[in-house]
């Protein structure tokens, strides 16, 4: 149940912040020494690659999210907590950006680091990144808090 809440809250947080960004930051961007809050329509992927490949991203995201949801639902009771949290974050972020691509033909990005040259991003990107980081930690370390990762369990 907690993992479903993580997914739903992640999607809601992403949607609310993107709507806010569209309504506020188009005309009133915020510039600080740390983070700028601006509005950008990204028609590509991370770092702006593969611009205008909407159908490719829609199909790819459908395949990946469908597989992740299938795996997650099938194994949620037997997966270690860390793996379930990682998958929940990745799924929520992927659905958030998928919604934008499907409905608007672009992803709304609005967070920019002002002190380094780094691509503009959004909450969904943060969720996918955090989930991917936790997944990598889980895979590398094998055991977290006494939980074995999937490769350790199946040996």
C-alpha cells in the first residue's frame, strides 16, 4: 500500500509543480544564485537529446512502464523494501513525464541550477533519478538492512 501511495504522490507532485510552472514561470521566472525557476518545453529526452521524437518516447515509455508495473505488482510482496521504493519512484516519474508527452507533445521543465551548466529538469526527473540511484545501490551492495537483492535471493 505504501508503494502505491509513493507512486500517486509522485505523480501528483509532478503534475502540480508543472501546472504551477506553466502558470507562473512563463511570465515571472525566478532567478537566484542557486536555482532558477523558469519555464521550458522539452520536446526531447534528458539533456535535450532526440528532439521531436514524440512517438518514439511514447512507445518506449509504454513498454518500460508496463514491464515495470507488471514486475512490481507480481513481486511487490517478495521484493525487498529498497527495491520496491526504487521501482515506485521510477514508475511515478516515468508516468509524470509520459503524461506530458502524451497530452502536450512536450515535457515541462522548470528547475535550473544557476551556478553550473546543467540541463533544466522537473520533479519527474528527480523521482526517476532518485529511484535509479536506489536501484543501483541495491544492485551493487546486494544487501541493505539485512535484505538480500533479487540476484542474491535467486542464487
